């Protein structure tokens, strides 16, 4: 059985006319329900994390800036990153969903969880909210796995079309977290980080693996690069838990990203991650929603992703 963490309160993060809007999650949840997939999952209850949990990875200034802007009616932290009156509480709730998913995967017989949350998180750095992201959900889940469950080998896989610069920054000198990102790179594509020679520093040297791919890469080339890097990183790190930053904006129809992938490619990618999880960590996998901005392509892609998780 696959665990499912989601909540209609995520719709309260009101970004207005913005690519990352509540309709994304409405489209996804409607599609999963219509396909009969929601009913096949076990719903996981969860609550917002406390601000103290955020301080495990974010500076006080980051947390207080979001809280203050929400309290004063909202605004923009930068041209891309919107805060509405409810956004601070929704951000705490999104982190709470990913943390609860880790708890349940570690404590139950069910080893797979999907967290359908917003706002996304992988661009949020220790010192800055950016790129539609307020707090870094996947990094908070990883740190919680370390603190609450004593894990010392965690693998974070990020297949969002944009480099997970925030996640990389948080764990760049940490040899307990292996970070693998496969993303579009070059020509000024956002956020401009994620070159192949960004491999970590200090104790974390060699524990960051970036696979920068050019626009126009073939689907077969993408698959081969993803598989080779994922399997090599997992063989080195022997993870006790895998966390997946599951963005679906590498789809060919995405208006922001696009690396030419079709919906069925996310079935293949999911299967590869599941195989690695079964080999190294008893199948323990937590998938957290990141990007994806064409509503039909996003809903289609999450559907095949969950179908594979349930298989």
C-alpha cells in the first residue's frame, strides 16, 4: 500500500496569476480520484511543523520574513516568490506532510509515500526563499529522518527540470546525504546552478551528483544519464531511505521547463527509483511534489507516477 499525504489547505497559498497556483493541485487530485487511485492509498494525517523545525535548515531571517509578510497581508519576496496571508501556515503544513511521510515509512510496513504539497521547496536555500519556494520540504524531511530516526545515509533524487539549488546548498558539506539532480542546464536556464563539477565540499565532497542536460537531449539520452548516475550514487552511498523531489516540468508540454519527456517517461523514472529503493533500503521511498505547470501534463504525469508506486 502507498501512503498519501495531501490536504485541501494547500490551496490556501494564494499566488494569484502565477504559474505555481492552486489549480495545479486541484487538477492532480481530481485526476487521481477519477482514476480510482486515491482510494487505493492510505491517507496519512499530519500537522504543520513548528518554526523550530524550520530552523534545522533555514536561518531565522528566512522564516521570519515569510511569517511577517503573511501577517501583513502578503506580497513578493522576489519577483517569482509570492506570499499570501495563509502562506506561512501552508508552508509549515507542506513541511509537515513530508515529515509525516518519513515517519510513517520508517515505522510502518508500508514503505512508500507520496506527498502532494504546495508550495514546492527545492529552491529554498538556508538563507533565502526563492523560485516559488518558501521552505525546503525535501531537505526538512531529510533532516527529520536524521534527527528522529537516526539515519546516516539518505539519498535525495531530484528530477525536476530545474536544479535543486536549495537542497544542494543545505547538504553540500554533508556526507550523510547524497544529492542527485538531473536537470536542464545552459543558456541562462533557471537557476543557473548544477554544473557537473559541483560535487560537494569538505566532508560532503563527492556526495553531490549533478547531471546537467541541454535542451534537445533525447529521451533515451535522458534515461541513460539518469539511470547511470542514480545507480552509481546509490551503490556508493547504500541509502537507508530515498527521498524524491518529484517535479514534472521536464514534460515536453510544460510552459516553463521542458526537456522533451512524455508522460510515460515518468513511469520509467519512477520504476528506476523504486528498483534502487528495493535494492538498498527495503523499498523505503518518500516522493514529494515539486514543479509542473501544464495542468493536463502534470495530472497525467502524477497519475502514472502513482500507478507505478502502487504497482
